[in-house]
C-alpha cells in the first residue's frame, strides 16, 4: 500500500530544497559580468532569443511540468507577478517534450506568466552561459543588459522571492 506523504514531511522537504543555493563557476557568466543569451521558443513554438528581452530586468525560472517544487514555484510566480511591473518573468521548461506539455500545463494551472522552452536543451545541458540546470526550479536574475545578477536553486516562497529580485530594482 502506498501512503501519501504527510503534509509536514512535504513542507520540510520543500524548505530544505528551498535552502539550496549555488556558487557560480570561476568562468561563469556571473563571474565575467557578460550579457548572456539563450535560444528559446514560446508555447506556440515561435523562436526568440533571450537577448530580445533586454532593456528590462528578467527573472528566468527553469521548471518541469512533472515536479512538485516547480508547481510551488509557478504558483508563487503567478501570484507575485500580478503586482510586478519592473521585472519581466519567463518560466522555461527544462524537460523533454516541453513543446507538447507546456500548453496543457498552462491551461491546467490557469497560468498567465510567460512560458517557454529551450529547443536545444542548451541551458539544461550546461551548454550556455547560464550554467547547467541541476536543480528544478532554478531562478536566474538578469539585469536590463542581460548580465546575471544572481542565481538560486530550489523553490522560493513569496517573501524570499521578493528579496531575491530586490537587486534588480536598485
């Protein structure tokens, strides 16, 4: 018999994952201070480059449709985005079959935040300036010029999310 996880155990696991962070590599975009780019596609399959969003700070969030921590992250982002006007949000699915699953996920959750995927899996595989996605969700905060300001691995609830993006508002 399979017993569902107790809510307290699930909350503890989320908190532990939320405490995870990352230190950028010595030659990472964060260390170099160089603008980063990534080829993406929206849920309709329309291709675009991350560099097209320059001019405003951007919060990228790598997530997966099958992951409970990602569900928490997307729910928090959705609520937070309703009052956020200065920072562009882009949730990027880091998973197989993203093109097929994203429209269904968006509809099932009633999401209005922009969703995209990396058709080449460059970010997920560590083949981009954004460093490899090894934890889902991963948050990357970019300044208006496309430079990495900060990175966080694991879900963020509302208040920690607000603190995380504060540097982009300064």
